[in-house]
């Protein structure tokens, strides 16, 4: 199981938990499993087309998955995924 | 209300001044809530490298979050500069404000003296809050 750490904003969609466990060999598979366990997370993680939300940062351990394989990034049981909303403005 | 350590206030203003003419941004750590305490300032890179918009560099965001957790606190807000306009949230700031629990600090560099103000942004509504130095 991969440990997925959720930001405050996403916790209500996952029963209030700060971290949840999910299964999968890639980030996309882990997200799919997460959505089965916590359906309210679906629209927070992915666009209607199934792409990673532009305003969501996803880190595999210390690395931004945008610079790895995005949703195809390989993960293993010892890994931690950290989700954080992008902080931006004008 | 946002209470800032004087050293944090100085660090925020210095970071904004040094970042000009681009918008500067950074994260505040401390104790959250409606009456938050900003104990630590984490200057970050503006990944947008722009004088009109900012994006906190994602790696800097992760590092600040971890440093704050290690310090026993949490991220309580973000600051950024407006180089030529008032210290008031822009429509972009409002539409992209991710966290109703956060404190959004604006620093205007329009005039000779920088102006620092703080806001809550919830459901698209802007509410200014007092900033108190300690």
C-alpha cells in the first residue's frame, strides 16, 4: 500500500484523514483506488477527462510527478505520495 | 487577526523588495486559526517569474510544509507582492485562493514605503484583518 498524504482541504473528502493508504503500481492506479475508497476525491484529483488537476501538486517522496511520468509514474509500497494544492495568484 | 513576529515581518518585506520588479512570494508558518500566529517565513521562488502573477514553486512549497511540520507548526498563509498596485487581492488572487483557513498577505511596493496588509478569502469574499506585530 502506498501512503498518500492529504492537504487539509482534501481531508473532508476522505473521512477527515490526513493520510490514507491505497494500492497501485502507478500514480494513476493509486488515484483510481483512492477514488473507489473515497469517491468524493474524484473531482479534487482529476479533471473530467481524467488528467491530473492543474492546481494540484503531487509529489512522489521528494519529487514532483510532473517532472517524472505524471500519472504514469511508477510507485511502490515504500513510497509516499504527498498532495498539495498549488499556491498562486496575481 | 494575524500576529507576526517582527522578524517575520522584516523578512517578508525584505523578500518583496529584493524580488522587485517581479512579484515575490513566500509562505508563513506558525499557528493557524482565525487568530493566527506567523512565527516563521519561508521565502519561495515565484515559478511564474512575472511582475503580474505568482506561483509558489512546488518544490519550495513541499520543503516549507515539511520544515513547518518539523517545527511543530503548520503553514498558515502566503504572502506576495504587488509591485505597482494596492495591497488588495486581485481577481486572480481571489479565484485562485485555495484555502479558506489561510491568511493572504499582500505587500504593495507601489509607493516609497512598502505597505503590508492581510486578508481572509472565503467563497470569493475578501475580508481584511488586522496585522499585529509582536
